[in-house]
């Protein structure tokens, strides 16, 4: 199914377009879509049993959320390099090893953002290089505490829930 596209808005991080297509029966469909360059999220394992989460103020929801560090791909930047860069920027940690675990769409009903999940290990602490205006604090917790934060619904960020639960499955060896 091909779709025609009309440009509506350009911002520093994404574009908004209107896509027009047809159903199999020929009925027209018109949807506004956010086009995003893609992003990464990182599970920074400080050691075998501790993960570095961040507390990040999100103006869109007017709350501080508990999240995995993440960031948007720069033009022509490989996702693995984005993962290294964002880990340092948001947490200060540098990883000797970054491994891609998975990729997923965040909200395909309105957004084409493809997020790639990375595991960062063999970390060395250092100063964070946060962007101006970012309100982020590191939060190193045990793996069990991280799972409890998900179960208690204290973590409400989708990428963080997906990343932590997926990696928990890998850690427990229950991948089928």
C-alpha cells in the first residue's frame, strides 16, 4: 500500500506529515504521523547485579520519570555510537562493551520512531556531559530493585519497561 505524504511541520528533532492512503476496499485514510530519525536506549550494568537508571524530568508529562538512558540518533550516526555517546552524556559512564539486544517501535499509531536497545557493560565512571536544560540524576539500583520498580509501577516509561523486562528474560535464561 503506497501513501502520499504532505509535510506539515519541521522541528529540531522530528517532522510531522500527513499520509493519505486507501484501504483494500478503496476507502481513503488520512493520518498525521510524526517522523523521527530513530533512537537508542541503554541498559548500563554497573556490575553483575546493579543497573544505572536515571531520574529524568520530562516536560511533556510534567513529571520526573525513572528511565534507562536514551537518545536520538544524529544524522549519519551509527546507533552503536549513539549508545556510547548518550551513555556518557546522561550518566557519565563509559562502556568497554555495547551489545545490541533488540529493536522496537515506541508508538506506531502516531510515530515511526525505531528504538534500539543496547546492553552496556564493563563500565568506568566519569563526569556526565548533559545537554543544557536536562534535569537528570543517576540512580544505581540492584537488579532486584529495578524489577520491583517495574512491578510496583514506579517505572512508567515504556522503553524502560521493555528494556528491563526483556533483559531480565535473558538474564534468567528463559528465552525460548
